[in-house]
C-alpha cells in the first residue's frame, strides 16, 4: 500500500460554489458560467491568483461537449492561469477532485482551484456525443450510446435483483422531493409514481424520468494543504479517502449487474479513510445516479447494503435511512461530467452544516461517488470528514 | 524549492513506431505496442502498475472519452487511472501528473500513456476548433502559422533567419536518421540546403512544408515509480527533479509580455539552481512543431537575450556531437502524434540520462 503525505499531510476542501443547474443557460457562455462560481470561491476565501494565493488550477471539462479542441484553453483567464498552471481532467469531476488532491499531497502545490463546467444544451443530442465513445468496429455500428448501455445494465441488474419499475419510479419521486430543498437543483417539480411510470420510454427499461435531464452548470472548489487551510476557512472539510477503478470496455465482458470497478474503488477509499463498516460509517451519502436503477446498484457496490440486496434496500427505506442524495442526486440535474463533482460539493456543504432544510444534523463523515463512461466503466469514490 | 513528499523516477519507457498511417493497427493496438515496450524496458508486468494515465485530444479522432475503449490496450482494467488533456502539452502534463500521483503517496507505480492517431481524423480541422467561435475561428489556420518566421526575420534579418530555420530542420532530420521510431527520416543533405529552403511548397508566410512537423500516428508509455519501488526493483532510474506548467490567456495573445516558455524556464531554473542553462544542461528534448518555432523557442527556453540561440544553430552546437545536443530523437519536426509528442520528449530525455550516467552527471530538460 502506498504511503501518504508525511506528518499531518491532509487535503482540505475550503470553499465550494455551484451555479444553479438549468436545462439551457442560453444567456451565458461556458466561460461566463464558470466565472460565476470562481468569483464566489475567491470571495469565500479572500484568495487571489498568483504566488502565495491560488498557484494552480485543475479544470474539468470535455472537448466534445464544449465543441472545442483543448477547450480548457478558452478558460485560462477565468481560472487565473495566465502565466500559471492549469491541467484539465477530461472525465467526471470526482476524478478532478482525485487529481487535484494528488497535486497537494505531492507537496507540489499548496492551494489549487478546481473548476468544472459543461453546457449539455449546446449539443443537438447527448446520445450523438456518447455514441462516439464506442469503438468504430464492433460497438458503434450497432448504435450504442450511454443510454443504451445503461439500459442493458438496468435490464441485467433488475433481472438479478428483482428491483421493479415501480421502485425506480419511487427513486425519482424521492429525488424530486429533496431537490426542492436544494437551491441549485434543476428538476424540482413534484412527480407521482404514476407520472414517472408514464414518461416516454428511451431504451427499455429506462424512461425519460429515470434519466438525468439535459443540464448546464459549473462548479468551483478551493483545495488546500493542511498548513494553509486554516487561513482560508474555519470549516475545512478533509478528503480522507480516495479510490477509483476502470472496468473493461466491452459490455459483454463485464458483469453488468455487478459492481466490479466500484467495489475496488470503494475498497481503496475505505482503506485509506479507515472505514470498516460502510453501512453505518456515513451520515451523508451522495451517489451519482445518472439513471434511477444506478442508485440501488451503486449502493451495493459501495457496500451500503449487501450485494444483490438492492430491492430490499429500497423497500426498507435504505436511501432515507442512510441520507442518500439529499441534494436530489443526478436525477435532479447535473451535466454528465459534473455528476461526481456535484456529489462532492453537496458532501462539503453538508459537512459544513450549510445545507439548510436538507441538512443532516451533526454530519461528520460523507461519501461521494462519481462515474465516467458507458454503464459506469470508471468509478470514483471520495470520503470526506469535517 | 519545496521538498517533494517523496522522490519519483522514470524506470522505463516505450514507443510505437511513428508513421503517417498505422493502418495495420487500431487505436488500442497502437497503444498496446508502447505499453508492452515500456513494461519490458522496466522489467515489469501490468500487475506491478497501480495507476494508468491517459491523454490525447478527443476531436482529433472524434472518440469521446477514449480511455474507455483504450482500456483494451492500456491495461487499465481493474486499476485506478486519470485522463488528462491539455493540447500539445498533454504528454508533458501526463508526466507532471505521474510525478504528482507517485509523490503524493497515492500510487507507487504509474504508467503514463500519450496517444494520437491523426490519420483517423483531421488534425488541422481539430486544431482550428481551438479558436473561439465568435472571435478567432475565422482567422485560424490550425497549427500552421507564419508568426514565428515573421518574428525571427524582424529580429535577425531575412537571410540569417531563413538559413537558421532550414539549418535546424536539416540537423533535426540528421538526428531522426538515427532514430528508427521516427516518422519522417528524409535524409536531407546539407549540400542542397538552398534548394530545400526555396523549392518546397509554401504554407503560410515564410513557413514552408519542409519546416513544419509531420502529422503522425503513435503512442508513448512511460513508467514512473517511487523511490522505495526503485530500490526494491533495482531499477535504473532517471529522477524527476521538478516540473512547471505555464499557460497563456488566449485573447491577450498580442499583449502577454514574456512567452510562456521563458516564464516556465525562469521558474524551473530558479528553483533548481540553474544559472547557466547552456552549460548546466547536457541534452534538451524540446517540443518544436516547426523549424521556425524551434529556433525561436530555443532562445526563450535558454533565456537568450541576443542571438546566442541562432549562433548555436549556425555553428552546429545543437547537433548530437555538439556542446548542447537538441532533440537527439529528431524531435517533433520528425514525428508528431500530438497527445504522445510531449511525453516522447520526457521518455527520450530519461533514456539519455540513464544511458549517459556511467560517463557523466547529466541534467536534462
């Protein structure tokens, strides 16, 4: 097992800001959207760009979604990186948290700005984009995209565990209920189980209501070394566990109903954080549920309930008892690439006691999860404590 | 200089053969070539690797999140990893990231992979898409610009500047002739310098086809390990002492003062006790996308105030046998699989350090 940063070496998240997530922020370019949140974290911390202040930026974005090659070049000024460092993580924002933390644990930087953006509304079709993630020889010709991949995952998972469509509808109903308490959430209109079940079918068994909506938004965070965190906030949130893992590419080579990569990512993060009993280790759990069935499936992978027991977990009120996705989760609306980053953001807000009417009282330790790729091929797990 | 949490070394590297058309392999297969060679070089198997980094530009091959499909060639199945992309700098960003990830203590052995298969897309189209769609795209000519030529001609006069550019191009080709992996090995002959300079097609301004880098397919893989692992494996290390990244804000291109190259070099030298780079550095692998940029950027990286860098080209100081060997690999003018290119510089430099250690203490940039 690798060694972590020497005496007292920990990384804190000292500030977080999110735009409101919306279907189409037509009035602002992605640079403007990102500046809104960067300005907020500068104000929260009193930091400026440059030596002694923010020394480096890690950004999160995707060239295809941005329709620009090297799209981070368009935001160098926004993240204060003129004649400074900026490195772009082109994957889910939880991966950005992972890498930004490493740049501090290495002792290369003390204070890092992490900034992610995406305007899904810019593309005519998200499926057209995710279709391009499939290889041109075997999987693109059969028309796969991330929705189709998730549908195959959902079918396999539901067949194995007995999770029903009605239970998935209840996941959506609950997401909307909590989203109403989250000022940045997008989908806040109440739905009934019947309404969720009547939504148009996208790829069986995934209905429109079971899938995260088209979403625009940006998130910024300030990460700092233990030595510098106290200057920036009196409520630092510590990153105590990190793990990630890839699964294989071809869906047919994977156990689609299982959690190969998530189990490994969680194991690493839990070992690092000293978590031995995940079922009751966290007051706050944020799962990147891009699709409703992924909430119980990934809860299994995160060992929040026994493997194959997702249906029982839902029936027994597991999500409510374990405070899963009080933000509303991804079903309430985040761009795909910011799903895990928004989960980390909510965990930080909860651990700082700033979550208002959705606050989990006395939250001490939080679990945040992110996923990248078709049917969650790359999984990221972050443990945070106050 | 801040002390690293722990020391990091390069213990192996591999490259595919670079070429304009690697039609006999698909993308993961091309990556696999580099990965296998790197593992063999380090005497490791994938079981020893505990993190895989991936980088390239999505819009060059039009594959979204390509690290997913490429798992078939990268060996990242069941392993942690991160995908980073910053343009032509991607490969160097991967090296910085691998340094950070090993130094952080999160990982002991990191495999960094840079990749591009430009024949499957349209590189100039992809690069043109960098520019702001409202303010700059209609002016963009991809990577083909005549600005460096214009600058050198204004600084040093037309004849001297043109001669320096073509001389550098020929030296780079002489170096590429010694590198079997290089894409373009043209066997340019100094006897025909004048003809080469005037008879190849012009592209933009004084930038001619012969000055410009190639458009290549290729992959590069470099293995980074912690100090403990180096000792445990008995590896032959090239230590990664420090790194620095400097960007430029895109819309202030005409008013940004010092070049990013010069700012980066100044910081790196200041932190590492380099006061006389030309004499303290034994070999330099530089990202030189054209012969014009090569001459100009050499001056910036070496903090030249006058025409020292032009003289270094004129008097063959930058040749392998010279006092300051520049790009013994042939450099980017010979091979440019963009996402891999900057990592190739790191790999080549590490190979030089390891190979030359027996003779002399060697510092490489």
